[in-house]
C-alpha cells in the first residue's frame, strides 16, 4: 500500500509475504524457525570455542577502555 495524495494505492509486488493474510504468520514462522536453529548452532559453536577464556584478556580495546574508566573513577 502506498499513500498518494491522501489515497491508498495498492502496489502489486512479487517479493515478500502478503501482510494480513491468514497464511503469512505461518510462513514467517517456518522461515524464522530455521533461522533460529542456525543461529543457535553458531552460538553453541562459539561458546564451546570460548569456554574458559576471559574475553577481556585478549581484547586490547576492552583493556584500554577499562583502564580509562578506572582512572576516571579515581579522579
């Protein structure tokens, strides 16, 4: 739907799922479920890889900002 001079005009398109139809939430859930599974697998892989590692030790930017915060708190 587009708004032209205060009137709603329908724009036919080949992309996306029609909003407001009965099937659109179902189709969206099917796609998003697969995305959730993919992201969960990636997060599990990253968590296994980083087990026992403190991220701030290897991150110079974090270390620099942390030091800056501590110094500002002292002042």
